[in-house]
């Protein structure tokens, strides 16, 4: 038998071993919202700033601009929802097969891309998931637009009037 000359390689810690897993803060916010530790507004703020994964298909092969997100019928509701996920491991295999393209975007970009009349389902089928109705999707976008417009007005530079010192 030949001697084993394979060198021992010490285990190296991962670069960001202490960093939370992607989606962990979002999922914690959902849990905290359910438990009453965060308000609905705080949970929505976390969703707005988190990265979300949307699944779907390309209408035209090799054309990422033709991405069509997977839409599901919301249980016990009259509306449909865009299915989004906090992490890739939350995407069920059945959906991976039906909607093989995954797009990562901010919650803001994802919510803004949802057509009027549609809601959003975060991690559908999981206990760390939630559903947001079409009215909430629309009000979130409107509220953030209004806040951004107000901030822009407050931060705009007022022109100096001629003949004054400022």
C-alpha cells in the first residue's frame, strides 16, 4: 500500500462567518412582526430595503429584459400575487422547474415592478412568509414616492435673490 502523501489542510474560516445569512434579517423582521415586536410599517421598511429573489421565465431566450415573474393565485383571495423569496433555499423545487430564472433585486425595485391589481407573496408556503395585498403594494409605492418627493423639496437649494447677501 502506498503511503498517503496528502498534506493536511487546516480548516479556514469563511471571510464573513459572523455575517448573517442572506435573508436572515428579512425573515427575522417577518417573525418579529407576527409576534408584535415590530409594527407593520417597520416590517414593510425592512422588505423595501432587503434583497428579494423573483422566479420566472424569459419570454425571449437570452433576453433578460423579457423576464416574466411567476404569478400565483392567492389562497382565499380574488387577486394574484408575485412570488418572491428571501433566499434561494426557500424556492420549492416545483417552482424552480416551472420558473427556472431567478432575478435578485431590492424590495423597492421588486415592489415597484408589480403591476396594479397584484399583490406579493414572500416565501409562499413557508412559516417565515407573508402576503401583501394589491392595496398595500400600491400604498407602499405611493408612500415612498411621497416621502422622496418631500425630502427632495426640503433638500433643494433655494436660489438667491439678486441684491441680497444670501
